[in-house]
C-alpha cells in the first residue's frame, strides 16, 4: 500500500468531526493556495482528499507528500496533546463564550457552552486519534518504509492508482508478463 493510501485509509477511520479538524489543520499548514484557506470544513476535507489521492503521481512526489503530511500533522498532534495545548483550547473557548455573551450572540454562546462541556470527551477522542496515528507512523510512514516504497516503485516504473493504492506497470515495461 502506498504511504498516501495509508494516510487516506487512516483518515477515513476517523469520525467526520475529526476528519474535518485534521483537514482544517492540513489546509492551514500544507496548502500553498490561498483559496483553500477560505474554504469551509467540508471543502477543506475534499481538498485534502484530492491532494492525497491525485492520480498518476510519480513515486517521489507521493513519498514527499506522505512525509510532509507526517511532519505537519505530527507537530499538530504534539501540540494538541500537551497540557498547554489543552489549556489554550479551553481558554480560547472561554474567550469565545465571554465575547458571545457580551455581544448578545445567543447561538454562538450556546455553541461555545456546548464546546466547553464537550472538551473532556474531545480530549479523549484526540487521545484515540493520536494512538492510531502513532501506530500508522510507526509502521507505514517511517522514513525507511516510505523510502523503500518509493525505491521499489522507481525500480519498476510504477505510478500509484489512489483508489486502490496499487501500483500499475506502464505498457512498455520490461516487467510485464508475456501471457
């Protein structure tokens, strides 16, 4: 399985809220196009899926993307799971709640109150996400695993078909069967 397919498969195991949060972070850090940053959550998720599943990528580009995602998302996870990161999130939600109450924005106030009440459960969800992410990075996304996949793909001139993650052999390859 290609590293990008491994990331896509992992992402799809997450509930939709987590997928949207991961996509929002990825859009913020990884995409250079300004228009991606103005998209809503579902559009950011679609942009991330397109980036991970772009057809016909050379193996070195797929490997670079997998490693870029691993590094960027790893930084996000490291910050998210620290006590300071959790505290910042709580402080931000409290600030939003205070401003919403002060401004008479009842819908925003209710949403912030709900977010505040759900923070402990959200932290537990993130702990599960981090465990599954760490399992993925320790197996499919190590430097060695990505390098080996890329080298094997280059040796036989393969390109990734994102829907299956299976490489295909070009028509003029000496590795095609003779029937």
